[in-house]
C-alpha cells in the first residue's frame, strides 16, 4: 500500500497542502485530479524527496519512504528532463542503473521498453535530435525501465498523440495488473475516467473527493434524469416538487432529483407537455463530478 | 545499491561522456603537442652551448688547437676551416660559409674579418695572444707545464643547479593552470546542463545532492588526473630521451609535486565552480558567476610566473600560503629550493582546511540552488533554502 498521510506544506504564506491523505493499493490505478496550482505536483515531489513536507509522510508498505525505497519508484516529473546530448539507450541504461538495476538487467530492460514504446530505431540517437513526442516517450521509458515497484507520474499523457496515449495506457495497465500501484495526475479527465480504478480530487490543498468513480457518483447523493420532450415549453419542470433544473436546451432537460423525489411524477409531468422521446437516469461524468467537488470545496 | 554506488555511477557517466567529447580530446592533444613542442624548442635552441666556424689564412695545427681551446673556455664549439688568401676569406665571410676569418694569426699584424662585431672577436683575440705568448716563451727556451686543475670549494652549495627544475615547475604550473580552468569549466557546465535540462529532478529522486556533486567532481577529477599523468609521462620520457634535462631525479620530483598540487587545487576549484554554477540555470549566465573564481586562478598564475623569476620574493612567499593561489605558486618555490618542508606542510594544511570549508559551504549552496530553476538564485537564498 502506498499511503500519503496528512501532507502539509507551505511556501512562505502560501499554504499549498493542508493535510493531503489518500492511499493506493497494489494493482490500483489512481488518477490524481485537481485544478492548476491545487498542489498535485507538490504532493508528488514530496513523495520523491524533492520537497520536504512540513508535516505528514508518505509510506510504502508501511514504512516512510527513504532514499533506498525511492529507488523502487518510477517517477516522471512535471518538468520533463533528460540529458540532451546523451544517446537514448545510454541514457535509459544510466537511469535504470541509478535505480539499482545491474548492468545486464538494465540493458535488457532498455531493449524491451524502447521496443514497446516504439523507440527501437532511436536507440542510438541523441535525445535533442528527437521530436518532442519521442522525447516524451523516452521520458516515460526512463520511469519504467528500472522495473519499478511503484509508479508516480506527473501529467504523463500531456503532449502525447492518440497513438502515444494508447501505448502509454497499455503499458500502465499492464504494470498495474502486475501489482504495481500507479499514481498519475492528469487534466484529461475522460482518460482518468477510462483508466483509473480510483480517483482523488485535490482542491485548495485538500482531497475533496476520493474513491472509485462509482463511489463518487453515489456520494454525490442526488440522482439525475435526462428527459427529452421536443415539444415542451421552457421551464416545464420548474414546478415539479424535489426537482432542480440543471440544464435545459430546446426540450433536452437535465434534472437533479432530491433523495425523496419520485421520478415517476417527473415522467407524468413531462408527458403532460408532449411526447417523451428520452427518459433515463443520467450518470454524471467525472468532469461534472470534478466541477461539483471543486466548487463545493 | 549503496550510497557510494550512486557516486560511482555518476562518476562513471561523467568519465564516459567527457572522454568521448571532441573538445576534450582536442584539448588533450593540444596540451601534449605543446609539451613536446617546448622540449623540441629547448633542444633546437641548443641550451648553453653555441658553435661557430672560423676561417684561417696561413694557419697551422697549433693555431687550430689554440682557437678550439679558447672557444671551449668561452663555451663555444669552434670549427676551423683553412682558407687560401684574404680575398677568399672576405668571400667566405660574406657568403656566410664562416662566421669569421683570421689573417696571419701568428704574424706581426693578425687581422680578423667579420661581417659585424661578434663574440668570435674575443675567442680569436685570446687565441692569438696565447699563440704569441707560447711562441715568445719557446724562444726563451721555457718549457711549459700543464696548468694545475682548479678545485672549487662551495661554502653554501646549492644541492644541484635549480634552474632546470624551476623551468619544469613553471611548465607544470602552466599545464596545471590550464587543466584547472578546463576541468573547472567542465564541472560548471555539467552542473548547469543538468539544471537547464531539468534532468536534475529525475537524478535527485534517486540520490542526494551531495552524491551527485561528489560523483561529478570525482569523475572529472579522475579524468583530469589521467590527462595530467599522461602529459607528465610524455614530458618526462621526452625530456629524458632528448636529453633536455641533466638531473632525472629532480625532474621526476618536480613533476610529482605538480601532480600532487593539482589534486589539491582541483578539489578546491571544482567545489567552488560547482557551487557557483548551481546558482544559474543557463549556460549564458555561467560567465558572470564564474568570473571571481577564474580571476583568482589568473592571479595565482601571474604570481607563479613572477615567483619563477624571484622565488625568494615576499610576494611569492606570502602567496604560497594563500589557499587557491598556493597550488600554482608553491610548486615553483619548491622547485627553486626556496621552501622549507614545514612551509610546504603549513601551506598544504591551510589548503586542506580551505577545501573542507569550501566543500561544506559549496555543498549547501549546491543543494539549495539545484532545484530552483529560472533566473539566478542569490547566494543567500541558496544557503537558506530547505534541503529535501
């Protein structure tokens, strides 16, 4: 279990983290969401020993992370960084060895990961000669090549084309299935929703919502309905008890139901205005959950 | 992987990337060629013995012997050529076949023909007078005994002639100065490269700043030492093979001294350069933060040139104790035989203390400034910065 426990961090008067706690189980893919400046990067840098928490700690398998255990973590910093003049394979071998791989293990892993990430042809090239997309792949390979027990990736998908996104997603899912806890931050919430078993939403230095996407929906409490009545006049649902109109556009209406509201009453009200072409429970997307959670915080 | 394992990996990377760097290979070649060039120059310029050719009209074997002996006394090797008459003599001098020509050396009015006044004048004058004295004595029936050999008793003997050792030390200091600048730059560039490319964040997630710093300085230090030893081997072998120096023990002693001072000087300057470089994020800004330290090196170099002229001067004596200057000045004083053993010991002790201080403060600055990218970090900020 990878546990972030009560992290507090201030830079001057700016309290960036105010007690961030969450945990990621082995084999779990954890999507770390939050607005810009919410403190995602700071949280990850504290885990990697690049910033020191004022309070709280990060533990792996019950023990606080130290230099030795951090070498078991594959890390991708937000600020991408590689040696521009070093060749791809040499560079990856170096990083694998810094994480404790033997020379032979490192060579084997570099061959494997450059192959998987479509970099086989670039092994002998200097990083500065590669396209940005390929540099990004090398950066990923640098995080993966040491066969890490844990993956902490800061915005790993940003800057990748759809093919790159797919190959990274495959690689992460495969690592995950092998029992590696994966934490990654992203603004691409559709991607998070698709890939992650669990999500944490960070706002103003705190985790304001966490759990599986289903749990977040359930915790949202209310149910939503989408009702399409092409002929209905605007504001038709306003008078129905226990109903709040979320959006309404040319007869396409999204409604928020209070816990005690009866959806059949809503259907009856809709039918009174004309033929109903669509009537269904609506699952809020992660984007909506995110907005909700962030604005409530 | 142990703590030292990381340091070793960093050092290994520094060595393998630098050793393949074109600039490094080129600079190594230039320095080796320079050393070989200086030796060849020494050899061609002929050291202390010069030579001259003197033409003689109306000479005989005793004239030849007298000229050669007189030349030997003046430290000049004399070759004697017989010429037919005055016209031939003038021609030979004009054509440069001979440096001077003597007419009628044993006669009443011997004449010397030269292009312009030269050292040959003195050689010929004393030869002519010796011949005349010998002839007059022979007329009087005096038989000459060989003159007794002069024995010199030195009251304050210099153990050897220190001149060549000082030259070697000076040459060593030139190389040392060049290498300190070169490898100091390498360290500084390496630090900024890691900062500007932001790879430092990835590196520091696997090790502490001091491990990165130590690995970098050690790796480049090993490379510098190898280069210096290579230059020394080429230089010493060449000097012995070409017979440029007369006292091999002194030569090797001086070279070893220079190597030892390189190690001390490098540890000092590399730490300062690394700390200074960590304050900036772009190679373009490197010059401004390195200038003060580079100036110190230049001052040390200039003082060492002065010390070679006058190793006993107050300036040389004082600066040979100043940390940062001592690695360049002390080798010259040592080679000149001007430094007592305790002076060397004190100078080394001061330098080691300075290194300890510089490594401590420099390490703090480096650790504090390394993750602050963008712009230039103030020294005070770096010292206050949290170290993760």
